[in-house]
C-alpha cells in the first residue's frame, strides 16, 4: 500500500481550470462533458462509484480542493447532483469539476448494458440545465500522467519505484517493472464497478480492502498478467484511510513472454470494454 495516497495526490487530482468572477453566474455543463476522470475517454461511459470529470463553463468562481475524507458534497458554494443524489466532490474550478459518481445514483445495470443519468451543477443557488450522460456497470480507466495517454501511474515491484524509464518522473524513483516479479506491480484505476462490501459515497471502505465482484483482465503488451488483487483500499484498524475515494488498486505479476521496452501498452478489460492502448509502462526482464 506504500505510496498509494501520495500517488493519487500527485497525479490523479489535477485540474487545468482557471479562476473566474466571484459573483453568481449560471453554470453550464458541456454536452458530452462527463468523462471517466482517469481516461478522459470522450466516447466512453462512466460507472457508479468511479471518479468522473465534469467539464463546462462558469462551474465555480475559483479552484477549491477537498482536504479530507469523507469528501464533502459542497465546495465553495458549488454542489453537484446526479439523478438528484448529491455527488462527493474532489475539486471545483471554473471549467472542470472532479467528483465521485454516487454508488446508488444509477439503477443496477446488467453487465454489458448501458443506461443514462443526468447531472446538475449548482453554484451559489443557481442550477445548470440538466445534461444526460451514458453510464454502465464498469468502465475501466487507468490513471496516467497525461490523462488517458502516456506513462501509467503504476508502481511497486520490489522497491516501490514507478514502472517508467529511469528519470522519467521528476522527483520520483523509476525504472522498468520486472517480468515475473512476485512483489507485484500496482496499477491505479477507476471505473471497475461494485466491490464485495458496502462503501458509502465519498468514503473509502471501512475494511482494509474490498475486492471487485468481477476480476478484470490486465494486458501488458497484449499479454494477460496474473491479477493478484483488484479492488478498493480502505481503512486500517485505527480508522486511518489507506486508499482514496473512487480509486481502485490492481496488483499484477507480469507474465513471462511479455514484450519489453519503455512504452509497453497497459490495458484493462472489463464489462466488454478495453481501456486505451495509449497508456504505457516500462518493462524489462
């Protein structure tokens, strides 16, 4: 679990929004503006319990970032509702909000089927027009340094280093992940669907780990890896949060025969959906 929250803080909660006027304006959610917060896949769906990015205009007056778990459903007089259920907020800004899609906001969807939900952003009591977006039971996205492309946020193996070329991540130790390393490689993702314990919106599980009900297939260079764990990281016996809201952890052992190199594609298959091959890790023997 070492480095879990630090990894999320450094890479997953990133905003490109700018500040705006402090007076009340009508927020506008862009059509097609609700995306998986890890992949930013404009053609994909999002899943309950996952982190989402909401894009638009006049969504907030300035950047405000949540500083505690459980997450609040209001930041700087901004709130989000999805199918009339308050959504926990990671941050708000003028052009982007990152939130968790509430677990119960969407009726249970059978695997392989899609549905729709509606989002409304309210700023200083002024509500946006509702915007519909597609949802599904699970829609995997891997956190990377460039939102859906480039170096994956994957670390571990024997020394906790990132699975990237040496020196590729400023301020962090990195080197290629090793094939067949039993210490496992940790992948951070969102959108992997329900887990085997009840998790409150905006919070992590009350137990140390909760496993996904469906084990994903993880492909490294097109070769299936051994999945040792897939799920959410929760709290230790003292109640301290070990993981982060809506962020799943997958531990894998890279299989013999996997291609090597500095940009080996890393993908997750789940619910009939395969994440992009543009997210990569470095692999060596």
